[in-house]
C-alpha cells in the first residue's frame, strides 16, 4: 500500500514537470520545471549551438550551449522526441544566423 502511495505521489509530481524553449529576438529562453523546482536559463541566440551526444544509457542527449553556458534539453522526451527536437532547433538556429 505504501509503495502505491509513493508511486502515485511521484507520478503526480512528474506530471507537473515541463520544459519550454522560446526563441526570441536575440535570445533563447529555456524554462524547466523538475519536481516543483523552476529554472530559467537565457542564452544569446547568435552564439547558441546545439550539442547532440549519444551514449549507451539514454541514447541521444541534447544540450544548448552559448559561450560558457551549457543547458541540457529534451530530458522530458523519449529518444524519438529528442531527435525531432534536435532537427527543429538546428533549423531554427541556422535560419537565425542567415543575414536578412
């Protein structure tokens, strides 16, 4: 019975977890909520680059890096979702660097 209560409690907490990535005029805003803790990272979009790493445990891991700041992204998605996110972000970052 206790195990079921703990499982329901953790599932409820994880249901509130999220990640939002917004590309604004000159910045990328990454808002993450994990277990009730909310964090917002702001990256310079001109210098931002997407880092795609593969490992045996999680498969594909993604990070956005701008200058000395490196922020993991896509942790709330499965591997297929992370690959879709990587493709979309890569295209968006390339478009931002093109002269208007």
